[in-house]
C-alpha cells in the first residue's frame, strides 16, 4: 500500500492544508516521462513511510495541468511544502535522501507564527505603490 496520496484539483481542498490535525502537506509534482522524477519517487515513498504523521501527496503534472499551473510549476520534479495553509517551500529538482530528511526536519522546526507574520507583512506591502 502506498503511503502517498494522489492529489487532484477535485480533492485538493480536502487534503490541503491537510485533514483535521494535519498541518503539513508535502507535494511532489512529477510526470511519468521524467527520469529525475522516477529517481526521486522511491526517496519520497520511503520518507512517507518514515513520517506517517505527515501528508505526502503526488501531483501528476500531465493529468493535473491546472494544479501544476496554479503552483507555477516550471520544471519537474518540484517539491512543495504547505504548512498550516502557507506555502513554506518550493524547489525544483530531485533531492538526495539525506537532504530530503534534513528538509523535513527543518520544516518541522519552523516557527509558523513568525512565518505568518512575514507573509502578512509582505501582503501589506504588496498593496502599496
């Protein structure tokens, strides 16, 4: 049984920002024809099995072009992390297992009050001319 969930525009709102009690969602944007995506897939699956308290989702960019476009995906694989409804990380490229584990640890340690304060500041200044 897979530890990851397939994310589509139809189930997006129920999975992101995550089911009740889940404030973390990792999203792997991939496609079947993408070699680096296939290399990263087992790393992503292993992490999902190790961190069962987190949601690991996959988006097939061929089948879910609108969702990929909404995230501004330019190249794949791209990993995105949404925590408490805030996109806190987005980066293209397949990550080695050790780097991905470190990233998960860093995401867990984020001070979300500080992140949300910065987002609010950015949104406030975006509206100014």
